[in-house]
C-alpha cells in the first residue's frame, strides 16, 4: 500500500534509507524527531502519511519561498495542498480557510508567526488535523545555528492539541540541539531517527583564498552552465562578485537582506527557473530554495558555524547526483567575523559563537578526511575515509615529517605547555615581537629552528599533531596546547612519522576541467534535448524546470530511451499525474531521437 502511493504520487518505486521506517512510525500515531541531511527526502516523511489518512497535515515552514515551492511541487504531483502566510491577501486567506473546513486539502503549510493569532488557533481547532510537521525544527533551539523566536509559538500545538502527533525535521542538529527540540516541542512517546550525515555525492575541497575571484570563475565555468551558489560575507561582496561574473559572461545576480522583498523574489525566481546560473549570496539565501540540481556551492568566506556550513553545502546535489563544494579559506577572515561578534550584547551568546567560529577554522585547517571530521562533529564516529575530498586525495602523497614534528613538540614543551598555536609558530620561525621578548622565548634553543617553513605550513603540521593526539588543548579558558603522553612517547622512542605533503595550493585537478564529476552512462546530446523540452514546458506552465522533471529523471530517460507510456512510467520520478501531463511530449521526442 505504501509503495503504491509512493509510485502513484511521487513516481518512485523504492524508498531511500530510513524513509519507510520513519513513515511507518508516523502512521502509528507517535511523535518523531528526524535528523536527515538535505537531499535525504525529509518532505516525503510527512507528505506520504498525509495521503494515507483522512484529514489534513499542518506543516510549519519558516520561509514563504520554501512553502511555495513545496505546494507547487505537490500540486504538480496531483496532491491537494495550500499555504497561509503574509504574502497572501486577506480575501484569499479566508477562501482557503473555508476550503480547508470542507476538507479540500491534504497538506496546509503555515508560517510559525501565524500561531500567535487567536483567529488562526480557533480555525485550526475546527479542522480534522491528523498530524503536525515541523520543518527546520532546529529553529526552535537557542543552541541551533538559526534560532527563530517565532518557533517558540509551536509549544501551543501540545497545549491546544495534546493528542495529535508531531514530527519534527531538521537537516543538522547536534545532540544538545536535538534535546532542545524534544523539550521545547514536548515530544512524548517519541522516537529519534538520525540518518547518516555523510553525503557521498558531495565532493569537498578547502583551498587558499588567494586569487579568489579567478578560482571562483574557473570553478563556475567548469560547471557547463549548471546552477551554482557562491556564499559571501557581506552585501557589498555579493554585488562586486556578481558584477565580476557578469563581465566574464556568467549570468549572475546578488542576493542579500538589503534588497527589497520584490527584488529578492525576482533573483530567487530567476535562479529557480534557470534564467541565471549563479547567485552570489549572503546566508540569507538558500534556506527557502527547493532546487535539486545545484551542482556547485562555494564559500568565499568561511562560515560562522559547522551546522550552517553543513546546511549550506547541502543545497548542492539534492537530487543525489555528484556535486562540488569548495571553501576558500583564509584565517584572516576571522577579523571580519570578530567584528560581527562584537555587535552581540549577550555575552554568553557571543562566547558560544566564538567557539563555533574556531570549530570551523579547525575544520578548514585539519588534514583529516573532511567527511570523517564533519560526521564526528555531529556525533557519528567510525566513518571510513571518503577517498574523494581534497584531504583524502592528498594523503596518498606523503613525506617524512619526523624532524618538523620533533621541533614542534619540543617547542610546546620548552614554552611550558602553556601557549597557543600562534605563539608556538612565532617562536619556531624566530619572531622577535614584544610578546616573545618579554617572555624571553627568544633565548630558547627552539627559537628560529623552523624558519624555513611558512607560518601556514607549520600551522598545518600542528593540526596534524592535534588530530594524531600528540598535543591537546589545555584546561584553561584560553586556546593553549600541551604535549600528551602519546606525543612524549613519540619523542622518547625517536619514532619516524610520515604525513601528507604540505601543499600551498589544492590539487590542480580540483580547479580544472572536470571538477564537476558527471555520470556519463547516458546520452549527453539526448539529455540536453530533454532539458530544452523541460524548459519549454516549465515556461508554458509558469513553474521551475525541476518541477516538471528533475535531472535524475532526464538522465534515466536519456539512458533507457522509453518510447511508450508503459515504458515511460518506469522512469524514476514519473507518477500518474506527470505521466498524464507530460508523457506524450517526452516519449514523442525520444522516439524522434532514436
């Protein structure tokens, strides 16, 4: 029964990992918290159960654009859905309220701020509600990276509707955020489902920020006109980069909170409809984008939190096809973020944000598999090296690092196991700045013994030593380091150690033609013809191209070449409504291409 509904409405014959288990639990009428990466199929977890029960599912969603995309997508699949938010005039809201009382919708999307309105709560009380779905549930947690006060209104659900089950969903939540969500929503008799945070289709690279615009241009050109997002630090930076790309014949627009709502909508709409290929944006952009075919996400400035970074890179490859994510890293960018932190009046919040920024810097500087580091951050230990991030690709090229490691460890000891990485680097490179002289560290035997290395190179070696457990953070409030028993053992036994070669630049292969890995088991020419037809149909119907069919479906068509409706319905993403609406046009084109 569940599989039949899946194929009829969504066009798929099989569930993704964890989906069926969660849906079965939801249909049992119990609460659930689901932590599943972007692109993992979270929406299906409440949309499919809604079709299998009488009544309506109320979905709380934080952004109007996200609501609209999901409602349009559901409608395209033949599912009755609507939304209530500030973009809709009062007359239409009243019409939709009346229609909902007559049972005309299976899913109703609602903005969280509307729950504070007594009229809305009275109206909800008259509906036959079967469940509540809280999308982007991390917004309710004060420890989350995107806390929104309006989400506190969701407590009213448990008060007003104590027996109606709640499913809370988020793409990224640490253990503390998960606990906060459970407490704030008062979930009871619930089950927590945590999918793997690993996205095997996302290929991660962290590289030096030097020559940033040239690198960004090269990466975008390698994408062959497919959709890209570049996250920038400031409004000014988004506009300057957008102008630079346009000068180089890349259709790009800037997106930031300083634009009017109309202008933001225009940029977002142009991007979703493939009228522009690149958006240069602040983090204000992306949370409301339900675009599955973004092939590249670049961070021009490193993000403020790992959680935010994970969500932002998760906007690439949501269709499961390969995509690239690149962070341009410079420790100097922390100066910009420090200014941002100084504006915070809440000292506890400021300290928390400072810690999160340092975690991002540790990630960027680490020489551990990017995915192993990130999944461990979210509490999932034991992932094997991904073999496709920049670190995994570079570790195959190693060198004898025994001497420099001995020098670093000796410096940590001789400075008293009481200083930070920056101070250790300065001593090793022979700095005579005031802090070194005052402490008489210029008289130490280790002073200047590694001056042939750059500060960046020593810093990278130091990061390896942290990862290997040779040094560890001290117990003070400052970021000091001490040698560990393992590090002391290495020195005492005069062990030999091999480490990845230090590179001043990421592997050129990551920034040259072929950076976007493509699945070539389909006919590329036919795929392009199918994309053209998809675009024509989308324009005629006033919807984004991916709502007609996603790239996964088009690639399958270009591979399988279905020329009859019976063959066409077997393509992933072809449900009964899309078979009826588009089947004839696509099979006709495929017949002509044979």
